[in-house]
C-alpha cells in the first residue's frame, strides 16, 4: 500500500513518523525543501539569535532507519485524482492514499506593492533574507550622513500583531536596547532604531486572553515599540507605508506577518475548496468528494468538531494531533476497522515578548512574566528535531541571554546579490 504525503511540516512529519513504524506500508514524503523546520523559532533566526541549523533537520536523516520510507524532492504542481498521480516540479508519484499537508503561504490580500517590496516571515529563506536586510540596513544607517535617509534605514514597520509580529517586535526592541549602542556607536549619537508594530485589530495577540494581550502591549511599549492598533497597512509606495487611517511612515523595511492563505492544490474538486483556499474535510480529515485523499494541518478546514464549529485554529498542536490520529485511521481503513473522529485537545497557547517576559494561556488559567518565559523556553526545546540541535539551542540561548550579545550577526548574501552589488571594474566602464 503506497501512501504519499505532500508537505513535511508538523502535520506531515508526525503522520510519516507514525506510519513508517508499519512495515507493510510504503511511505513517500514530498516536499519542496529537503528538511523539516520549526516555524515558531524562525523569528530568532531572522534576528540573529540562533543558527538556522538549530531549527532544521534533513528528512533523509530523520527517516534513515525507516526502510519503507522514501523522500521525493519537489514542489507540488497538480493532483490527478482519477489516475491517482501527484505531479511535482521534478516528476510524478503515484499513490493509493494521498495526504495533503503543505500548510499555508503568506497572504498579501491583493496588495501588489506590499507583495513586491515587503519582507515576509514564513519560511527559512524569508528569515535569512530578513536577517540580511536588517543587518545591511544597519550598516547603511551607520554610514549615512543625511538624517532623513538614516531614519529611513533605521525604521522598521511590522504589520501583524499576532505571535510572530509580537515576538519579532520584542526581539528587535531587545537588540535596540542591548546591542546597538555597543556595536553601532553611530546610533548612540543619532538616535536608535524605530520599531512600529501595526495591526487592524483593537488588541495584540487576538486569540489569546485579555491579560496576555495587555501584557504584550504594556511590555512592548515599555521597551520603546510604537504599537499602532485599529488600522492596517493600505499600501507601500516609494518607501512609504500607507495606513488605512491616512497616516504614513517612511521606511526601507516593512515586515509582513499579517495573514496566511492555504497553498493551492490544482486538480482538487472546486467544491472541496472554501474560504482562505482551505480544503474542506470530514471528521476523519478526508477531503470532501474524495475517498482516498486526505488533508491535515493548516491547509484543511474541519467543521465536524463540535467544540470548533467554524474550524480549528491554524496552530502547530492541531497539525500534530491530526497527523497522529490520521496515521491510526489509515491503518484502520486499510484493515477495514472503524475510524475515529478527530477532536482537538486544546493545550493552550503562548508567546514570548522579550527576555524574561512571555505570556502563557492554559485552558483554565493564564500567567505572565519570568515563569511564563521559562515555560516558553522549555516547551519550545521539546519538539526540536535531533538531540544535538536541542543542546545547541539550550547553550545558544544561555549564552545569548547571559551576555546580551549573540555573535551571529553575519551578512551572508546569495551569490546573485554579490554579483549584482560588486564594484564595476575600470575596464567595464563605458568610454
């Protein structure tokens, strides 16, 4: 029995891990990257607090002992549900059962300039690009003699007041307070980085408790972050972020973390696609109108769970639990046993704000501050793939927070950027 999984995020990886234990099954994992990564910590890669390798792990190494596992490197292009074939950028893969777990991508809500010029925060590539962008602008601001241009390079606008936006703002504010004066003496004479966090909602961390929302707001303001609520980004033109309330901010850096949309799957029945391009599934995560195709994680919308009639939140825990249960259900399906309906066990949510400050919402109570920060650190160590990566993360955090000065701020540009920015040789200058 050939089971094909498209997407190696939390949902797909946990599904593959469970299924690979059954030697009667052949498992093929398709992904456009050859590694699994841990999205909750990409903002720390973007702000140069941890190395990229700490939150990534190669699929082939992860499943090296599973002899019934195969990895197919390539992004999905389409699905033929009649012929049971998945087409990717690097070939075709046939299946008996197909599981779609590709998650989401950045949603720019049709704003072309924002899509073209803003910096997203969704993938490892995005995080590395953002890190290079921030560090490069720091160097440009340090050398710039014109006050207006210096302000432009040292101003950062973050759109999106969810966990990613809050955590990014907090980490940048921490850098602003602890690092800039030491490493960029030019800033101590001409002011510091300006950080603006904007969201259309009236509060930060919308899905969390009022206590957590207020704590995030208060801590960020205390650290110098300008929090702009009840208004969203309208456009980004000529280096100016235009807001819905008519105001604008001149900046070279607009970080976009305002929303996501499910990845497109050409070939699925139109009636199975709903709002946000999510795929409609039943209580067993089976795609509407199909008997042998399933969808799990952020890409799917399930309304059969009585506790979540409008669909589950797009969180890691939902994806993990769906992946684990679907592995059991696929075996039950093959062996003609009854299937189990998915019921999400909400274990709570959390967000870090800055050093020693975090918020944790559990089902029955909320806590904030230093203990919440320690809880956040501990919870985020457990899912990291690879024991060596866990050790590197702990020691890296310990050193960074002890010294207030991690040493990862390297501008490593892609080759094409280096070529485009290299000085013009004398013989290349037109006569």
